[in-house]
C-alpha cells in the first residue's frame, strides 16, 4: 500500500541552491528520491545536506538542483 499525501498538501517543484534549500525538500539523486533531514553551513556559502537515508551531499554556492517542496494550505 502506498502512503498518500495528507489532504491540504500540495507538492511543487522548485529550483534550490545552497542558499535556498530547506529541511523537508525532496531531491532526486541517481534515480532515488531523498528527503533533506538536516543542513550544515560550510565555508564560502556551501552547505552539507543530510538525507533521511543517512547519505550526505555537499553543494557549492552555484549548484542548482530541482527539488519537490511540500506546500501546506491553511
């Protein structure tokens, strides 16, 4: 059985950079969707992303990725 998104939740594709990535963003890497669990600031504006799977990804300030962001309606 598949998990469904709660009622009132919209998913929107957004372009993210080291400055705009947020916890909860879903980024597809190597064909696998990975949810950002935590972020750490690195020197020169870079960030290290920690995914729920335990994998790490460091992104440079000019790196651009497409992410899915959950938008909740009020």
